[in-house]
C-alpha cells in the first residue's frame, strides 16, 4: 500500500490528541512540552485536533491563577512553534482567562476532570451564560468538554464535542450502558442503565444490577437491546486446572496465577462468544450507545437555557 493511500485510509477517522496532562498530574509525571511539540509535528497529518499542554495543578491543589497563566504560556510556546493547539480553561481558574480564549479563538476546551456535579453545574452555568454564549443563548465559539460524558451535563450545555474514558472503563469492569425503554422506544434523555454482564463481575453475587439478577421484565428489555444491536450475551464454563495447562484458542485464565505453585487455577472456557466473556464486544456496544446518544441530542449549535435536570440524577 502506497503512503498516500495509507494516509488517506487513516484519515477516515478524526483523531483528537489529548496532551495527557491530567493523567500525568495524577501520577506525578511531568510532560516535556518540546517533546510534545515534536510528537505533534511528526504526526500532524493524521491529527484533526490536538490540545494544548495544559497545567492542571501545583502541589496537589486545584487549578488557579498561576496554573492558568502557565497554561496560557504553553499555548503561546506551541503557537510560536507553528502549531494551533486547542486552548484549555480549567475549573477553579479566573474567568478573565476564559474571556481571553472566547475573544481570541473559535474552539476551546474546559477541563473538569475530578470535579463533582454539585460544584460543576454552577460553574458551567456561569461559563456558558456569561462568556461562551451570546445574549440569545447560542455559543459564540465551539467548546470541548474534557471528561464530560455525564448525561445531564451533555444535555444541559451546547457542547461542540466531549470525551471521557467512561465507555471503556465501564466495559472493562464488565458492564454496558443500556438506554431506558418507554412505549416501544429507546430513551436517551434520561439516565441510562449500567448493567453488569461479565461472567466474572463481582456484582453477580449481590445487588440487582447484574443481568443474572435482574427482574424478568427488565432482563428481557436488556436482552432485546443487546440483540437489537447485533450482539449476544454468550456463554462460558469454568473449571479448575493445573497451572501448567496450555491455553487453547477458546480458553483464558479467570484468575491471577496463584502464589502456591501446586494450587489449581480457574480456567474460563468460552462456549459461545459474547459480551459476557469478551470485553472488546462490550467496548463496541458502549461506543454504539454513545453514537446513538449523539444522534438523540439536538444538533450543534443549540441554545443554552438555565433549566433543571428533569429525568436525570447528578
């Protein structure tokens, strides 16, 4: 395959590059801005959007005037290097920086990772009503929400784009998102169900949110949704085997290797492949859920109005 054809194939999807600043901050790692700039330049032809290397917090504190100034400094450094990074404004920073971004850019991001909804809603209300939106409530610039896939927040504000890891974290912990069902239709403007479906999810032994313990009517609705999207629940069998057992194509270990070398180890034998025994399929289902949710939300640009969270729990 020629390089031009290969690049054209890769550009079939839009790639949004996050600097990873929040993850680095939580792990105490520093990201070198020159290395970040170098990486972007090397892969620029594949990127649709790339974010500024924002400064999250200092000394474990929430973002403030100093972090806002350092983030803006990084924005200028990247621009002087010939790049056009997406500027970022964080919860806790002075609104004068938000005004600067609104006045000078057509696309920016809000950083809200780790902020609780009870604190976040009043802050976002101020951001959108006083700075982002005009007197009629329509956004003057496009806004991306980092770590925003909460349904109430997505429906309330006129985001241009959002992202978070909730879809993949949910699938890796054995669950899928399922929309509510009313009058023969799937409903996306109310809180979804999060249903555990994994054979090895600990919730199988308690609560009512694992598919095996759901009331019959709700279980039937969940199964109908799974089948409607082209997937099956799947089936596995479990057995204890020697640690020296060589895995077959339809087998995988169901537990970590015991410290006692003489102990047996739990093996999962996949009889029928499905979302209960393959996380990749749960990934796909959760992606489909958010794609359907995107279609249900009124298209951008839409008007922002101060309104309640009817149908949602924050």
